[in-house]
C-alpha cells in the first residue's frame, strides 16, 4: 500500500489494509520515539502546520512529530496572524504555502475546507479538523489507542456519547472502525444525534447500531467514547446552555459499566468526565492524546514516502 503523495482528508476512503498498515507504522514510530527519541528520516523535509482554529493536541503533536522525525516546521497557530483575515481564500493560501514546504497540515472551520486546500496543491495535505466535518488523524489515533487498550480492533461494541452532530471525531471514528465488524451505540440528546448521512452509510455497510439518550445504555459497550458539546458550533447560545451538561461521567457511573470498559475522549473536556475518573486504570484519554504523536509521525513519514 503506497501512501506517498496521498492526502489524508477523511477516513471514508481508507481500506482495512490501509488502516492496518498505518497501525504497523505507528508501532514502529512509537519505538523510534521511546528508544531513539529523534530520527533523521525526514531531515530534508519541511511541513507547514496551519491552524486557523484553536488546538492544543493536534497542533502540538504534529509539531512534535515533525521535529522527532528531523523535519522542520513553519506554523500558523493563530488565525488572526494569517492573511485569511484580510480575505485571502483558502486555495490562495494553500498555493502560496505549497512553494515553501513538502506537506501541509491544516485545521480550519469550514466543512470540506481541507479538500479545497488539497485540490489547490500537488503536495500531500493532512486534515487536522475541518469544522463539523472530519478529523481523520484523531480517528486513526483512536484506533491505535483501542488496539493498545483492548488488544484488538475487531468485534468491539463502541458507544459514542455527547455531541455527535458537530463532533467531527465521532464522524471519522464511525468510518475508521467500520472494516472491523463493530457495533455502535450513539448516545446523544435528540438535537445532537449523529447525522443522517452517516447513519445511511453505516446501514449500507450492515453495521449494527442503536441510538439512545440514556448514558446507561452506553455503559454496556467495550469502549465508552465521550465527547464535548461543541459550544463554538451552535448558532443559538441558549441552545448550548440547555444541552451543555447533558452527560457527566462519574466514578459511580463507571462502576455500573461493563467490566474493563475503556474510557476514551478526544479532549479537550469541559465537564463531561469528572476529574475523579482520571485515576481509574481504564481512563485512557491522556494515553490517547500521547498516542497522537506516534500516529502523526507515521502519517507524515508515509505521505512523504519514507515509511
Ligand atoms: N482532540 C483534538 O483535536 O484536540 P485539539 O482541539 O486540542 O487539537
């Protein structure tokens, strides 16, 4: 499977073999990170990390990944400091940056915006989150985390809880796990349920799923994937105020859950997982965030033809 020159914009077009290959390279990158600390694999490469929306994990783990592989990075961390503020289009921004680097990582608020960037340039583009669309590198690091936490990817019951409408991570995860015979429990208030187009695709793939607004149903899963209610995506702030505390996972609730249930969250959290849960051995969300570096090292090496 050759990833050289490929864009990573969505998880919909990744095959099972693609994903298994990415998992294999990610394992190697974890070894590089832990044993060698730095590598010269990409020492002749430069990567633009362009973030036109806030981020802690995705931007910093990409920058860490770039530097651990010996490449250099240029970055936009604050949209106010880029010429998009003067009205420059995404395509023009991308064509300009193409002349400076070998790969672009882009986060921006428009669903489908990463594709606009990819269509404008000939170098690989990695989507670091496009509005309420997709977040493919998050889903891939989620799979890597699931594999480490549960020892497998196949035949797992996965509950996704919270804001499934605007939460791009659960959109990407629904597609990324699809080749591994999963069962999905979508747990959300009615207003924030998983979009119909994703349900249509899940049905076409014959993946069993259920919808609920009761977190007790979600506790029956092997993986409990909590998400934040995405305040920044609401047009009406009063609607957010009504929904913001919909689900709060406590130790008491975890005790009622399936034995060994792995608790995941793409982070940042607001209040949907009580801090008292953090000490539980099955609270995997900070390990999940750390896995992001290895996964992003793998993707960078793969799309630049060095894996
Ligand atoms: N999970 C995630 O995308 O986190 P950031 O918004 O901090 O990058």
